[in-house]
C-alpha cells in the first residue's frame, strides 16, 4: 500500500514538473515572438533577424539560383510560395543587385520595411502553442491579415543557440494549397498567372520582363 502511494506521489510530481516545463517553454516562445514583433514593427530588421531560425535562411538560399536564373518554364514548376517569392524579389530589386544578393540581406531588408520576405504571409499573432519535442521544437497556430486564425497553418519554433526561433517558411506547405487555385489556367503558364496575381496585389503595372532570367 505504501509503495502504491509512493508511486502515485512520484507520478504526480513528474506530471507537475512536465507541465511546469511545458508552460515555461510556451511562455518563452511567446516572449520570443513578442521580441520579434517589437523589432519588426519598429523597422529594425537586424534585431528581428535574431528571432528567425536558420531554416528560413536556408529556404531563401536554396531559392536564390531560381531567383537569379530561372526562365518562365522553370519558374512555372516551382511551388506557389517559391514562385511568388521569385517574382516579388525580381520586382523589388534591380537585376544587377540580384547577382550578389544573399538570404540574410533579403530578409533583413524586408523586415526594415515591415514586410515579410518575397511576399511571405505576415503573422499578426500566434495562438495555441504545442510542444512537439520538449526543448527542441514547438508549433503555434497563426493569425494572418485580416486577423483570421488559420488552424491548419502552424508556424514552427526551433530551439537554436539558447533561444526559440521562428521558421517563417513552415506555413508555406499548407497555405500553398490556397494559392494554387489562382495559378490554374490552361491558357497561361503558372508564372504568367502568378505575375497577373502579383500585379493585382501590388496595384500597379509590373513588366513581364521579370519572368526572364537574370543573366550573369
């Protein structure tokens, strides 16, 4: 009987300790997001970078060859967010700038102007936080403009260098499904449809030359 009570007490203490640890991690993740938001809304791109996971930088590093050299056909084969990122960044930067551009510069300059890089969705806030792997990875629901909560779009937070950092690209897979509907047209390429969508979104005439590769 005493042994059973001891096991029950130890189990209760362990459960309490785990819950306290998870709550502490959730609080730290929310604090990290708030730190990012403060820097972002202040237009302090360099400070905002401190809250971004290396996975985000790796995504744009992988995108750079397509951004610089892909023609309309190769652009059309890209996933929706990669396609829109290439078109948006080709529109934003001069062709000679793209030759020497790197992912850190792309992301920092986007944050400096209080935007997300290459047309990525802007997270207004995060909702529920789920610890996937204690001390390593968590996910949170996100609120996107106009303040809608997207239950299926989960942004990842990864423990890196002693702090929780956000992977901006972790929502691209789910949200790509919504974008894909705007790219389906047998009379035009996906790149052409994306360009038209971008023109409407930017509310200005954007030249079709951004479908052409950046020549070295």
